[in-house]
């Protein structure tokens, strides 16, 4: 395990969620669960983040925003779709303005279903994402992980 | 121990001590908020991770200013711990602040820009007090050399209590602690996105953090010289001051920039200026004070 998975910084974006999942995300960040024990910090800045948490489905309004946030995050990065709306569109799937789940727009690494998703499930999903983050780092480095980023490998 | 060796020791040890101090800071903050908090080595994990991330640059020149910030901060601290001229130390110190502002200004991102503006206001607030420290030191012992300060028989604190407490006031700004944490929003991660460091990612952000660790050790070193003849007391006061800053950080909500500016200038005028006027009167008219 490298330092990468010991300090995952997350950014949270609310797609077109009913706010149920967002409240659970904030609940997971509160002192009771204390995710800073694992080095997790909620940043408001995609350029500092490693993990992208999205709640709610993708619609016409936010498609550009989600792509923009994803592209502004430095590699390696992982995306978590939180809640059933983000994983597949949920009950809003057939709405005229809804594209569907997050994976219609950007590649999703971990799906965490639930309506609303529980804080324990969110933390579990983030821990699972850490393993994927490690794998992505190894792929980026081509197995030679002694080198640091910046396109040196 | 030669002074050169002390300067080199600072360059090697300051990031280690600064990182541990930052880890201690995060644990104490967590305990104040009824949390367990991260491991004490968490800041090292964070910086290590940032070095292994991709470097996203808006402009290539932004790296140059960040490296300038780190180098000028290391030079400041090395000059200080190598017991050179206090006045030079303070001037190079100001330069490092300017590098960070320039790095954030040139990018053109609105968040970064507002962060840089606020950082300039913070510099306006703390610089007068920072410059009064060498002035007070010169009036007290007649030299700007840090070697002479360390060799003086009595602690500077007894001649410069006002300057010491004025320095404590602006130290909150320099350590980027609440209620004066306007430009970087160190704890409130959502405000201003991340202010002055918004547009820095990966290795550049790690270098800024590293410079901040060097800076923190230097700032605590300045507290040390007020109690230099008693090393144990001096170290305890420095650690106590840092703990006090953490408590203040967790106890107050953020102030607006105009209150920050006004209050620090009043503190500088009353505590710093008052101390210097008192010292002047004592030196010029000792008869007045021989009761």
C-alpha cells in the first residue's frame, strides 16, 4: 500500500439528487464517523481531489459540469456513483431530461446503490475505491512505481 | 556547533519537525471536535501522495514562483538559524510571501485571484508588526545580529513584552489559523474553493505545503529568541503558543478583512508602538524610571 491510499481527498458533486444522498454524504463526513482517521478530506477543489463522489442522475443541465470536474482532476483518480440515481438513473430514468447514470458521461469505478445510500456504505465504497486507485497508479507507472508523476514514467 | 551547521540542520530537520507539528495540530483539532483524528504522520502521507500525482498546470511559469517561494523560505530560515542579521531575515521572509501572491495572481482564475487579493491584505496587516520586531530588538540590545540576541544575558521578553504579544496576534495570520484564515481557507475547504492554492495541484501543492512547514518552524524560532537565555522555557513557550493558536483556531469564526486589518494595525500601534516608545523613554531619560 502506498501513500496514495492513505490520503484520499474527495470532492462531492450533487447531480440532480433529491438531496437524500447528499445529506448522507455529509453525515459520513461528520465527527461520528470521522473519516479523517483514514486521511479522507472533503475538498471543494477538483484539482486537489483524488476521488469524485457523485449523487443524483445526469441531466441536460449538469452534463458539462460533471465532465469539467472530472477533467480537472489530476491522475490517478476514481469516480464513485453514490445512490441508485447516480448508478442507473433510478426512478428518474425515464424522465425526458435525464440521460441516466453517471457512467453515461464519465467512467465510473465504484457503484454504491441505495435510496438513500447509507454513510457506512459510502465509507465502504470509498475504501473499495482506494484499491482501484492503487491499481490505476500502477498502470500509470507501467509497473515501475519508484518514479513520481509528472509524466516522468 | 558552528553557525553554518545550524543553518544546514534547519534545512534538513525543519520539514520533519514542521510535518510532525502539522500532524499534532490535526490530532489536537480532531480531539477538540470530539473526533479521533488522523495518524500523526498524516501530513507526510498527504505530501507524499501529492508528489505522486499528475501535475496540472494552467501556466508553466506558475511552477517557477512556487519554487521561488520554497527557496526563499528555506533561505530565510537558514539565515535565521545560522544566526545572521535579523533585518535581512525579515526582508527575505517578505519576499517569500510575495512569491506566493504572484503565483496565484498570474493564473487569472477568479478564486485564485480573490485568494491573492486577500493574501495581500493579510500581508498589509502583519508586515508592520513583523518589521517592528527587529526595531525593538535593536533598541533593546543595540544590534540586529541574532548571535548577539542569543548571547544577551537577560531574556528579550522583559524588555519587549508588547512586541511579543503583538507578534502573537499577527502569528495567527502567518500560521493561517482562524479567525484570520482568509486567503487559503485552510479548514473551510469549500469557501473560495481553496483561495490562493486553488490552481495548484500535485507536486506544486506539495511544495507550497513544504514551504509552509519551513515557515512554521521559523515562526516558532522567532518566539524562541524572546526567551533565548532559558532554552527549556523558550521551547515550552513556543510549543504552548502553537497549542494556543490551535485553540483560538477552533474557538472563533472567521472575521472580515476590514476587521482583520484594523485590529492588527491597532494591536501593532498599541502593543508594538507603545513598547518602542517606552523603550525610547527608558533609554533617553533613565532618571524618569528610577523610582
